[in-house]
């Protein structure tokens, strides 16, 4: 990281972009769709593995379903890297399955799974988010699919 003349970090584009992504996921943990919307551009596109691309309205529906299924959901950024207008992040997601998720009735189970993404930042807002998550591991934790056999 570059430093200024007194040894502190410079306020680079990359640092501002990383700070925006931190704020974006803080609002996810608070389930604040209005504040999340203020951090995306009008051209926002969300790409999630196995699903068609979504504009903000589709992304908002996706998040609403997730927030309803896991009302205590929490997103923690474990790693974050930035270069130019791109920010890559690795997340740890936790929550309790208290609502219907993908047709699965609430189980009351506490779950945790990882996710990764690359965001494109335009004028301080998220224009594109390409994300993947360990949905197989999540579904195994919910009992929707069997866990793999562990040989002795």
C-alpha cells in the first residue's frame, strides 16, 4: 500500500473502492435494501452462479428471499483486494434457517458458507457484481442433499 509523507495510507481509488464494498456488505448484514440500493449504479448487474443475470430489481428480490430465509444473516469480508475499478472479495456468511429457502421449510439450523466475488466500481458505486457461493455446502447443512461420505 502506498503511504503519504507522514506514513499513513493514501486515499487511493482502490482504498475507496474497498471501503465501499465493506459498506455494501455491512448493509447486507443489516438487511437494509434502501442503503444497498444507494451503493449500486442504475446499470447494476448481479451475476450469481447458476442464475441468469439480474438488474437491481431482480437482485433486490434475490436478497429479500435470502434475508427472509435467514433473518440473522451476517456477511463478513475475510479477504479483499482491489486494482483499478475491480474489487475481489472472499466472504464468510452465517445465519439461522428460520424461513423458507428454495422451497425448504425452516429447519432452525445454524449455517455457515463461503462466497467469493468480483465487483466493478463506477463513480464510487457497484455496477457489476459477479459472485459465487458454496450453495452445495449450504444445502447439505440444511439436509436438502446428503453430505458426502467420509471414509475412515
